[in-house]
C-alpha cells in the first residue's frame, strides 16, 4: 500500500489529534497541535496517509530568537503505532526540512529522542549555545543555511506553556 505525504488541511485536525493521542498514549500532544493552529503559530503541518487513513503527522511551529521570527521548532510528531518503524516518520521529517529550506527558513530545533533525530542532521551541540527552556542531549538543532543565528534567547509558542 502506498503512503503519501501532503500538507494538512483544516478538516484534518480531529484525525491528527486522534493520531497523536494514539502514538503518545495521552492527549497533551493533540491539544498542543490544536492550540498552535488556533494561535497562528503553525509554520507547517504535514500528514502521511495511505489509502484508508492518516498514518503519520509532523508539526513545525514558529520560535522567536531574541524576539524575531528566525527559527522553527519540530513537534509534536507521531506515527500510528501499527505503522511505526516503516520509514513514515523519516519521510515526514525529511519532506518537512526540505520544504522549510525552500521557504527560506535557516534553523530548526527539536526536543526529542537523542538517538532518532541526529540521523536527519540534528545535533545537541548546535542547540547548546541558545538560551532555551530546555537543554541537554534531547535538545537539538539543525542549520539549513549559513545565515542561521548561532546563539540567542528562544521564545516558544504559548501552546507549550513554557
Ligand atoms: C518516534 C516516531 C515518530 C518515529 O517514527 P517511525 O515512522 O516509527 O520512524 P522511522 O520508521 O522513520 O524510523 C525508524 C527508526 O527510528 C527509530 N525509532 C523509532 N522510535 C524510536 C524511539 N522512540 N526512540 C528512538 N528511536 C526510535 C527506530 O529504532 C528506527 O531506527 P533504525 O532505522 O535504526 O532501526 C514514532 O515511533 C512515534 O510516533 N513514536 C511515538 C510518539 C513519539 O515518541 N513521538 C516523537 C517524540 S520526539
């Protein structure tokens, strides 16, 4: 069965929330996706679907650096439990990063599995100089352009409650 990636539509939001609930086993991430959209903080929302259903989702949102909209955050991201470890998540991340680069974005942060995101070029060293609500090996960044800021204070959207 083929799996396709496309931008999420407004009427996908209930399916996306359900998918996040199923992948994380709780409803916090689905609520974050809804709030990001409602607050206008979503930069890009991609879904993967097969012939019958949505099987994956990745959310990208705006992060301010020193008050300017210079970076993007990745998350939440989820793949349907029965479809994990089949490349769906990788396809979503790679497609999203390519689209962001094409749109002129230069820097992407993620707070996530330290043994998953480095395969896409994310590194804790790149994120470390930034003043953020998070630090350590799970807090990573990837530069998409030479013009990307190398340090500064990050402000996350209200949806994350930090
Ligand atoms: C994490 C997640 C999005 C990955 O999507 P996926 O489609 O399963 O991943 P892919 O098939 O593209 O990649 C599979 C690789 O990811 C690794 N992987 C999957 N889940 C992982 C996890 N929780 N921690 C570390 N690595 C993980 C697998 O080991 C596999 O590595 P390999 O190729 O070296 O064997 C998905 O497993 C998921 O939705 N998990 C539950 C929710 C979650 O944790 N979201 C991310 C929060 S940062």
